[in-house]
C-alpha cells in the first residue's frame, strides 16, 4: 500500500502563486506515475498534471503555461505542483494520485488539500 500526504493549499488572491507538495511512502513501485487532480464543488475529479518516471510531464490544457509539476531530485517520492497566475476558477480540492506505469487507473489517493483563489 502507498500513502500520500499533501500539503501547501490555502487562500491566495487572483494572480498569485502556491506550491503543493505530495509525499509518498510505503510500497512504492520504482516505475510510478504521480499526479495532481482537482475536484471543484459539484463536479467530477479531473486531471491537472502527471509526471512519469523519466520526468515527462502531462498537463490539462487549462493549466499549461501556468502550472509546473516536478519530482524531488533525490528520492523522487515527493512531487510538487507549482501554481502561478492563479485564477478563481482554479479553486478546488487538489488531490495527489499514484499509479504504476503499467496501469491507467489511479491506485492511491491523498486526502486532498483545498486551494481557494479569491480576492
């Protein structure tokens, strides 16, 4: 089992920045894909960004050019989401997700961290 712990959410003004962190522990497969997903009130959870073992990143169109996903250089079990130029529509609970490279379904989820973009 893999445990995921997110941190870094909060309240920020439009145009501001936040950095989210997700630390993974437990039975981590070396070939894993970690990512960030958001769920706004009344909506389904959707992909924000993922990062593959070699560092290849994939982004939702709505965040390209504003958000950057990265992995800790050493252990690679911590993933970050740098969010710049935040908009009110980015307001949501952000979840960290983990899966292996062999599947397309997220196997483990973090507890979520709330990001609120408001003036």
